[in-house]
C-alpha cells in the first residue's frame, strides 16, 4: 500500500533563514503561532518526519505539512500571518 496524501517537501534553509527562524522562535514579541511555525520549519530542515514534529510540538501532522509546504512555496514570508478579509 502506497503513502497517502501530499508528498513530503524537503526543507533546506540558508544560514540567514535558519538564524531568522531561530530568532523569531525565541523572540518574546513573536506570537505563539509564529514561534510554533518557526520550530516546525527548523525541525523539518533537520529531516524529522511530519509525525515526529507533530508529536514534539503537540500539534497535528496536517498542521506540520501545511507549514512545511507554505515555507517551501513562500519562504519566510509564508510563515507570517496574512491579513484576513473582514
């Protein structure tokens, strides 16, 4: 039986991206949501599976997959909350 769902995206970080993600994850003024997204991407760059990352951070593997893909598509800008309509 093959794997279901979207294929896992490999996350490769530049040194600058890694430093920014680490800074955002530690910064007290960052929202908890942004800090979690940063930690997810950092763990993904270390080669952890979505399931392992989800277990580590107490979230759902679908959440991990979402932020892995968003980062792969839009890099750091993809992690920042987009303005919502209304």
